[in-house]
């Protein structure tokens, strides 16, 4: 156990990553964590590859400067558009070659072959995640011998609904119903849906209202926490560097007051965040 404070960093463009954070602190409570939400620049889902990469790298650097040895991108858009460059180009070239950054797409995809019976899988995500084709590509890699059919639907209104706390509004249900109808119109044989955006579990009650019976929803929090536990077990050299006093810190690029109010609703406990500037 290190003497220094070396928390696990958890990053998202806004509040959505709290759905992953919740599971991390439930399943792995012994570690110290810092959550960073880039709420001021959210949503990322409609931004270009270059911009998402730039913002994500700034966030990761900020978390490194605060002592994180390991950062989880609890954001599909950042995982789709920035993770590979960060892992393959930035980390080896910078002064942080021994730090690690993990994403949420691969761990989610690994669950899919065990869930689908029809072999038809739906992916709901931001426009950025859908256009990146990350899910179809990763799914093709894990099941080369029995290819799965993957159909995607971008849901650009869902993140703003969450960020603006409009979950209970009648408009929210309209958008969700329409996107689900579109998805099943593309492929009625879908029996498994990946919620490929960490904001979407916050809309679960409404999503469930419009799902055909028997369809399985994969939301990422639990999966990511389980895979992180496994990763730390397989990488004791990283695990040993993570400090363990159960401390949680919260950072936001927006107003700390706003963050505390909404984060409390989404996380189910009091949060006292600090405002930070990135870049
Ligand atoms: N939670 C992010 C994700 O998983 C939301 C992206 C956004 O900011 O649009 O993709």
C-alpha cells in the first residue's frame, strides 16, 4: 500500500460516469477515487474526434497530476474516440509511461456472446460512439467464428435530458420511445441491447417501459467494476500503487453547487465537489 494518496481516477463528460462510479465504490470500496465530470463542455457525443481526444487527454492529465496511477474513462464517447491514442501514443511518449488508462467498451462487449440467443445485438449510444463504429468492430473481434449482427441507434437527446435533469419530463419519454422504435425497425430480432453510454442507466425506468418483453439490457456499471477488479488482480504492480483509505473526491468543470445537487440524486448520497479548469 503506497504512503501517498494515489486514487483511481474516473472520468466522464458529465454525470453519466456516476453510474459506473456507483458500482466501483460498491464493489471495490477500499480504494480512493477521484471523479471528474467535464460538465461545462458536455455533451461530447456530438463533438469531433479531435475535440473529444483533446478534452479527454486534458482530463486524464489533470487526474495524473492529482496522483492517479490508473484512470477509467467511464464514458463511451471518450473510450471510442480517445482511448486508443492515449494508450498507444500518449502514455509511452510522455512522462507517464507507467500509468494506465482503461475504457468501458471492451469490457461491455466481452459480455455479449454469453447474453444473446438470436445473435442480433442492438447498441444505443451517442452520435460520436455510433459513428466511430467501435462497438461493431469490437464485437466482430470477439466472435470471429460466429459473427453477430449488430445494429446501432444514435440517441443524441438522451444525454442532454440527463444533464438538464429533465428525466421526468414528457419529452424524455417521447425521445426514448422513438429511438427504441427506430432500433427495432432496423432489426426486430434483437434480443440484447448494450446501453453504450454511461448516462443511459439514469433513464432505465423509461427505457424499460418501451422494451419488447424478453429483451436483455446490458448497462455498464456492474460490468466495468467486475472487470476492473479482475484487471487489478491480474496487475498487482498497478494494484499496489492504488491507495486504499476509502476516500472519494469529486471535481467538475461546471459550478460545484450544481454538480453537488444533481450528483446527489444520481449517486444517492451527499457529494461535495470542487470546481476545476481543464486545458
Ligand atoms: N457518458 C458519455 C458516454 O458514455 C456521454 C457522452 C456525451 O457527453 O455526449 O458516451
